[in-house]
C-alpha cells in the first residue's frame, strides 16, 4: 500500500504569512518586545529549528521554559491570525485530496516543518484535515531529513511500511525533496511556493508540476 506524505505551506495552501503575524504578536504581547525581529528564513525549516532562532534574534534566552512559553502562545495565537489574514487552498488541491482519501489502497499523511498542533490548526481552518490519517510535524527535529527518518520509522512500526517504492513525498521546497530522497521515496514537487522549477530540478525531484490544476493527471500518476 502506498503512503503519500504532503507538505502544507506552499504545497496545499497559502496562509498569507499568518504564522509570522502570530509570532510577531507573541513576541510583542507575551515577551514585551517593542519591535520584534523576524528576519529569519522560514521556508523549508522545522519549527524545532526556527523557534529558538526567533528567540535569539530578539534577545531572549533559549531556555526550555522560554521555548515552551513561545510554543504555547504561538499555538494560541495562530487561529486568530488565520481568521484575520486568511489565505487560500492552492489550485487543484480541493479536487485531488478527496479522491485520494477515498481510496483504500492509499494512506495520506502530512509531513511538515510546522508544529503538529499548528499544522492541525491550518488544515482545520482550510477544511483539509479530514483528508489525512495523521500529521508528522517538526516539533522535535531540527533538520528536515531527521523528520523524514522519524516519519519512516513510525510508518514502519505502525504499518510495516517500507519507504522505497511505497512512499511519495509531495512538497514545494528543496528541503521537501531532500526529505523524500533521504528515505528513498519518490518525490513530486510543485512550483506554488517560493522556488521555481530549476531549483526543484537541481534538488532532485522525480516529477515537477507548475501547480495541481491538472488534478486528474496527477491523481492517475499517484494511484498507478
């Protein structure tokens, strides 16, 4: 049985930087920083690596207490930020996911750098959570390849699933591609995030789409 591992941001949806807005509010309201600095690279990161850097950039000690305070406040603020700033489900996604989820010969999961809770909040906000059997989030892994390895180990224990030949990773960044290649998965990349086709080709994606507008073609390829 195949397992499909989808990224969220830039692959399934765009949230109009709701996460950044939520973090900005947390730094201001919870940590008392007048002018928060969020001059960090978000794309392709895990929150386990991103959140400590956010604290460092703002002169806050990265103690476990402060990190937990940041995580808790961030997950509290994100739903409001999503409500205020909105976003969109990317082309073809709303057509593709229900068809994949309805099959009994596929498992659909999310593998994302987001915290598991914030990933859940985003998918709930956009009405996509029901199409996935679970979420592997970036709560613990500072490197996306470690996230991939942990995901593969979990799937092996739960389903006796072997990645090679049975897993397809779907994402929009070189980091997503490296995740898939790390576990010998097939990788599908989509140019709906911050990276264009040449960068995704260079990273080693097996198949690249401008977007998922032609959902029928992608569906037939994924299920064959």
